[in-house]
C-alpha cells in the first residue's frame, strides 16, 4: 500500500531514472503479472500484484504524477475527487467529539482487520455477486455515460482515453460494492460462506461514488484539454486566425484574419489541411473540422452524467462544470487490494481470497436485504444532535 498526503512523493520517485515504474501501477490495477530481470537477483516475478494507492495533492501535483496527461493510461486508473475546504474558522480546541472520532477510527480499523484476517485464512475464494437488478442498474448508468463520451470521441472533440475513464469507473463500482459488503458482514459469516451477494446499501453507495469519481475525472480532463488548446492557440498564429473565423470561410477571409499576404496565407491553409483542421469545400472556400473548432476541442459542452443512480430518470445533458482553482485539493486513489485475470472486465479478490464473479453461485449464499435502522451500518455519531464532523 502506498499512502501520502503529498502526491509529489510518488511523482518524484517516478521521475527518477531508477524509478520509472508507472507501467507497474498500470499493470497492478488489472493485476497483470509483472516480470523484471536484474543481474544481481535474476528474474523476479509477481504473478498477481495487489496494490492500493491513496494520495492527496493539488491539480498541479496530479499532472506531475500523470506525465502523459489525460491520454496517459494511468489517469483513468485513478479514482479522482475534488475536496474544497470550508471557508470559516474551525476551532482547534479539543472536544469530547474529537475523542469519539478517534475511537471510531480505531474501532473501524479493528473491524477491517478482523475481516481481512478471516478472508486470508480461507482455503477457497469467496465469490461476490451482484443481483440481476444491480447489474441492470450498473449497465444502464455507465452505458448512458459511455454513450455520451463516445459521441464526443467520434466527433473528434475528445480523446479516446476518456472512454477508458468510464469503463474503469464501472469496474471500480463493483470493487467498492464488494469491499463495503464485506465490511457489513461478521467475520464468522465470511468464514463459512461460499458466496457473498452485494448488500443493497453497499451497492447504492458504490454506484454513487463511482459516478462521482467518473464525473470528476471527466471535468478535470475537460479543463486540462481546454488549457492545452489555449497554449496551442497562443503559440500558433495559424490557429489564432482560425479561431476568429466562422465554420465556413474564404481564402480572403483567412488572409485578412491572419494579417498575412496571399502567399503566406496559402501555405498556412495547406498546413492546417494536413493537420486535419480544415477541409477544402470548393475553389477558395474552406470549412473547419471538429479538430479545428477551438470552441469544442476543449470539451466545454461535456454533458452531465446521469443522476438516476437510485432509479430516477437521468436529467437532461448539460455542460459539465470545469475544474476550478489550482489550489483546490485533489484526492486520488487506486482501488482496494483486488486481483483479476487480465481482461476479465471485473477483477477479483477485493480482499484476500474474495473473488468477483457474475451472479450464479447458490451454495450458502448471503442474501442482501433491505433492513431497518438497526442494520449493522454503524454510525459513531448517530446519537449526537449536531451534524457529524465528516
């Protein structure tokens, strides 16, 4: 497990000549075998790497970590969210609630460890299942998101890498649901069960989290692409001239916008056509392509993701809110310890010996049911009148 309150701690290591192992992070997400051969130790093999990464930092630290930007495969493998501080003074004076929170954290740690130890001792995997209705919800929700992103990809207004963000967010949803369902069961139950069905509330929470992570990643990607476009415009006078023109224009219009003689304008238009920004529609007339339209290349009209994660109809698509100040805090994390067969689309072993499989196993199934208030979901502040501090 890698944990740091400063994302630069990992970025610095990855930036060293001896520490360029971002490919290991990408492989570990899908638990692909890692092999490395050295003169001193010979061949080293990790058949099924399981790795958890939890980092916080600023947007600038994020891009130092993901050097390849949005199109780097590492970007879509992180779950990203934005945290903004409360702009009001919070007293640091110790209170009974502080002690209660610390006790809650310590108790939670013991509960997690007890379940992890139980799963580690199992002789056979514990199958994790979603109900048919939960699979429908998962497919419907992320299918709608995926379709919206693909429309931008096909129009040339978004890179293919954004489709991977949606796919891996759906995978993260299943993994989160597995972890939450495991934490909701007593160790002795996990020790004897053959299959664990997703708890209803765990799945709802996982779906909402995964959609939120996906939306945050797409919004951050939109802002990054817009800033990259702006830098290109400032550096290239051809693109600056193109940005001032309507969808269709004449050669004379281009020369006037660029402020260059006819011969130079002809050469610039030839370069723009070769770069895919323009197409010739007739003698002396041209039309922009999607790549040549700065208004959409930065994805300002990236639609909102479906809000119907609890079964309600999704709201109409609208412009996504871009990432804001660079001082905003980012929380970045790779999913909990899981294992999978490469390409299986799901992953397994969200904790040791806990496999993720499609619904089907029936032996000793643990039913996930709606429960009353006393349902095992422990809240250390449920008796307090004031709002919980987190």
